[in-house]
C-alpha cells in the first residue's frame, strides 16, 4: 500500500463524541446491508400474504439490490460534490420512508415499489458512510479501528439480517423486518446534522454522461445476471441486457478517461494494492452470498429448521466476523494487510468447499457449523484489510468516489454472484433429474454444485490477495 500525505478535510472528531459519530454512521451502514438479506427467511410468508408468483417473489430481493448497485457510483460522486453529510441524511430519510411504505404495502406491486425506493435511498447514503468515516477519523489508529468496524458491519450485516429476519418473522410478522428500520432511520436523520461533521464540498460539476452510462451499465449488468437466473442465458432479454451493460460500461470508462471532472477518477486504480482490493471486494461477496441464499434454503427445506432457528444458526459466523473486526486493528500494524487478506481468503475457500460436501442427512454440527465458522473467520480477516487498503491513502476529495466504487463492487459482486450460482444450481438439478435423481437429493445436488462454484470463485480471491504489494513496517496502518 503506497503512502501518501493525507490532508484532512475536516478536523478530527473530538474523542468525547467520536464514538457517537461512529455509532451513527455504522448504524446506517448496518441498516443498508441488513436489508439485502433480512427478507430471505420471510419470503414464504410474503408470498402467502401478498400473492406473489414463484418467479415474481425473487424481485423482493433483487429490486433492492438492482437499484442499490446501479446507483452507487452516482451516489458516491454526488456526496463529494453536494455534501457527504447532506447525502447521508437525505438518503437515510428516503430509505426510512420507503421502509415504512414497504411495511404497510397491501399488494405485491406496492412492496416491490417500496423496495426500489429503498435501493435509491441506500445508494444515496451508502457511499457517504464510508467517506465520512475516512474524512472524520483522520488519526491513523482511530481510522483503522473505524474502518475495521465498518467492514464488520458490511460483512456481518448479511448474517445479522438472517438472524433479525428470523426473529421478527417468527415472533411478529414479516412486515416488522421493514418497520424496524423506521426508529433507527429517524434517529440517524435527527442526530447526524448535529454530531456528524460535514467535510467541505469541492466546487465542480456532476459528470452527467458518466453518471448515465455508469448507472445504466451497472444496472443492465445486474439485471442480466438476475434475469438469467430465472430465464436462462439463452433468453433474448438476458443477452440484450448483458451486451448493453458491457457496451455502456466500456463507454463509461472512455468518458471517465476523457473528462476533467469524472464521476469515478481513474487515478483511484493507479495504486496496485487498491485495485486488487477492489477486485477482491467484487469476488468475495460473490462467494459469500451463495452461502446465505442456499444454506438458508437447505436449513428450512431440507433439514426443516424454523425461521427463528435458521436465523440463529448464522449467529456463530456473525460473532466471529465482529470478533475479528476488533483484532484486525492490532494485527495490521504487526503483519500488514497482505498476510491477513491471504489467510482470510484461504479460509473462505475451505468453508465453501466444505459446504460442497453436504448431503440430505447433514446435521448442523459439524457439517454446517464448521463451514460457518471458517467463513466468519475468513470474512473477518479477508475483508477488513480491504477497506483500509482502499480508504487509508485515498485523497480526501475522492473519498466519496472511492467509497462508492468499493460498495458498488460489493453490491454488484453479490448480485452477479447469486445470479451465476442460481444458474449453476438450475443446470445441476436438471442434469441430476435426467439421471433419475428426485426429491430432496435433487435439491441438494444443485446446492453442492453451487457451493463448489463458490469455492472456485473464492480461490480467485486468494490469487488476487497474493498480488498485494508487501508494506514495510513503517508504512503499515
């Protein structure tokens, strides 16, 4: 990781209120990430209450991730130009109102519309959360601690979403999984203007051509993989969306290279470690999301866990991720980011590979608990250094764009990965059915094929982590 002199955009947060500032930012980040999975265990009840079709039900999840991922780049640069705290508060307000509307939705169409609006709010607020951490906590140790906790919220939030979703669905209603955002969102909207410092804005114009091509390109790509999961890769809509997305992203890169005030400054990728960290923040969530999606179904459909038990089954993983977030700030100065990222990636490969051995009779211990512990330990070690690599040396004026790219990689990676792995699942089940396999074994064969593919993707994170340039002791965070 290259060293640069960082000129703080704002005064360091006073110690007496630094904890409150961090709590406000992390609460927002947890809400945004949690909503990617909190509805998973509630899907059967949502389908029953609102009359979703089997194919339409997937849009409860993908409507949020599609809009969130597609608009993140625009949200990141808008925060740099119009004020990060302003975008943080405005996005949280939109997200909170959309959560309230979703909880009150009486039809399938209204729920999907609310999830789309949630995605808009998340894309407005999300990049500013990471940028505000980087520009508020300017002292080295405080910044590394804050970024490690942010990484824990980003990684652990997926597992926490399943736990919270199981609790609320079992004890109250699936609607409570949306209503719970309202009090926390209101608290953020009221407290952030008073306690979170606003970095100075940079006078500039928004790169509209870049915004249009980047947003539509990412959105088309996410839609293509999502559509492929249900309609196949040979479907004309899938192929058209994929081709259109790639062409738009190629145009986006050309525009960013030519414009004086780009939406995503290409200088963000000049540092080798930062570029590699971006790649791993794309590949890692691709592997992780398969575990959440398929393992939830395995527990409920194959092993007949209740929604509450399914949620709590992920608790050991979430606990390990948060434990590692406390240890990483102590380990980084001693070892640097490369050994931690490599070790974390190897553990993720082992966890995903172990899940590939599941059978219809696999019990929670050790067949599920073992992989969950490995994935939690690997995610905690592997992801926390990536936030530090990306944000520790980025110039203050580019913090929002850097955070937007980072979260775009995570969100798009998880969505594309899920689309790919669902396609693998479908192909494997069709092949097994042709061989005479039926019932639960047919489903498990598809899941193990998806887990094996996730392990292959996770192997890519090991290879990328090996390319990190070692950091001398004097240059470590």
